C-alpha cells in the first residue's frame, strides 16, 4: 500500500458515503437496521469484545480517554473508539494510545467497497464496524466505545457493554435529537440495557429522573456519579473535567464489582497521564506556554459557556480565534463571549463551515473588536502577530477549527 493508495481509500470513505462530519443532518441515518446487517456481514465482531459504552452531550471524549488511560495503567490492552478525529482518520480507532494501523484501514476499506448494495451504510456505520473488527483482531481486553450522536438510534448501540455511562445532557443537534433537554435525555437514555449498570454524571434533576426511570424500566442499576466525592486530578485541565473524573471513578467501581482488577494507584496515575497514554488532545489543550495558546473543541452552547467561563478567570488580555458550522446559532454564542478580548472569526475548511461574512451583521451589533478571515490559519497568524507580552490566544468554536489549527501547526 502506498501513501497515495491510502489517501484515495480514505477519500472514498469520506466522499462516497453519507458523512455527518462533512454534510451534517442530511447524512444522519438513524436506526440499527444497517449496522445490524453490516455487523452480521463481518461475523458480528462486536459480540467478541468486552465493551464499555459512553454517551452524553459533552465530556464523553474526555471521559472515555481518561478511562482508557486508567485501564492501560492497570495493564489491560485497551481499545478506544472516538469521533470525530482532529487530524488523521486513524485517531478514531486506537489501542493503548496507538492509532489504528493504516494498512488495516486500507484493506478494510477494500472489503467495504464490496458490501451488498441493499445495505448502503453511512460513513459512521462503516467506521463503527471497522473499529469492532480491529478490536476483535487485536484481541483487546476492553473496548471503550463512544456514542457518535444521540444514543437510542446510534450505530454504537448494537453493543452489549459491561457498563454504560451518560456524562450529561445539554441542548445540541436539536434538529435531530429534539428541541428540549427532556427529549434529548430520552434519546441518550436509549443506550440503557437490561441488567447493565448505567452511570449518570448530570446534575440536572430532570435528566437524572429520566435516566433513573429508564434504568428501572430495564431492570438495571442506576448510579449517580454526582454524589461521588473525590480529590483525584487529571492532566486534562478544563474545570469541567472534575465532573468527568467522577464518572470515571463510578465506572471503575462498577468494573471492580465484576472482577476487573484496578488498583487505586492505577486509577490515580491513569487520570494524571491521559495525554501520554492515549494521545488525547483538543480539550483545554495547552499548545504553548509562551505565549499561552489554548485550544478547546467545545462547540455547543453548554460547552462554550464552560470554556468561556474558564477563559474569564484568566486575567490576561485574550486574542480569540473562533469558527463555526452552518447550524450554529451565532447570536447565542455572541451573548456569552469572554471579556477583555479581541476576536478573529474564521471559516472552517469543510462543506458545513460557515463564513463569518454570513453573520457579520450580528458581529457589528455586538460591538466587539473583531476581524474576519477566510480560513483558520489566517486568523491564527493575525492573532499571533497582534499578541503582546503577557497576553494569550484561544482557538475554538468547532472540532474542525481546532483540527485545522493543529494539523498546520502541531509539528512545526
């Protein structure tokens, strides 16, 4: 396999199949019929691996990577399926922090090209079965599976996990999951299965009640992670990680109950070495110290509120590079922008990327100091040029903005 052959195969996967990351709502294919047929076609690899299922609006990526790090510290061969990727497709499927083998990806895509016409899977369904098969072939001890979107109808919901968790429920993807927290909570609670413990990390009483009621219907245990008291810390530095740590502690407790050996020392070290063990970046990621440059992929209203709140705690003047996709409600974001900041609005380089000129009328009304740019790198370089000693840069608003920034600058 040459580099060109690999890139052509990946391009086929992205272009030929409905792909939510690129096309948004029109690519969303709810339901488990396709993934069921697809997994059957490959011999149901998901039934041969021990899995842990993690859903939620925000925090599922951080939580799953923390847990992977803890299991690795405990000596287990640990698979991790996350989405989306920031730089390279193989980031989605990892074992003990190592990206999926490109040769495997290439060969598997050749098999996918021959799928029977009547199945017609989506991009996410293809990548999900690819992850299951890779983990089966590599004989992982555990595979941590992150929900793609929602829960009840998500392709990952075909698994029978040892334990499931819902980090929280916030408004996001309302055009698909529902317009209220209650509706979205019911969709996310769809991952709860008979006799499989469910952990909830949400502090909202209504959300807790929905998850607990669903657990009762399915004859399983409900664990409220918000009641856990812990002093454990992580190298993932966002303030919001305290809530995710409690979910990880709750998952570990449930795994211990079924005989999985995880020492307290491994729990502690796992949480402190997430970046080293899993390669996870993009959540309050400190790209550089001098000048201070922080990236965060928070993109829905609740996530942005937490990140902007943490930015407001930093007394430095800020240069903030932001970009959004087309379904983002810009007026709501503008109401919560950090103070003491200059803004650089950019267009993410994907089909769904929204050019700042489309919402410049809102920028003018908000009376902030801003400039607009055609791409992420131009905005970042302008911010870097304008920054004075003792000031900082923040890059975010979208996974795609952070991914573009890291792709162009991480190796330099």
